[in-house]
């Protein structure tokens, strides 16, 4: 997922299914980006909220892909 296309409110799924399973989140669960922490105009990390789970804080954007 290209960092330049990430926006707060975007719906995302895990790009890395092994990570979803390790966190106990259903492989195809959709989450929303709730915050973006950037450096030099590019997102360095994102916070993603999945229903029924704590907010995942400071994850790399490349671990997720945007859902249309």
C-alpha cells in the first residue's frame, strides 16, 4: 500500500495475514485508520481500530492494504 494514499478514515485489511492471526483478529476483518503519525510529510506509523479490539497503535502502513 503506498503511504501517500493513506488517509484518516480509510478502511483497511491486513496485508500480512500471519500478523492478523497472531493478534487474534479475523484474517479479513476490516479496520479504520484513526490516526496518522508522520515524518517529513509521509506517514511513519498509523493507528488502526478493528471492531471488538483495542486500537493498534503505531503500526507500519505497509502491513495493511486499503479497501475500496
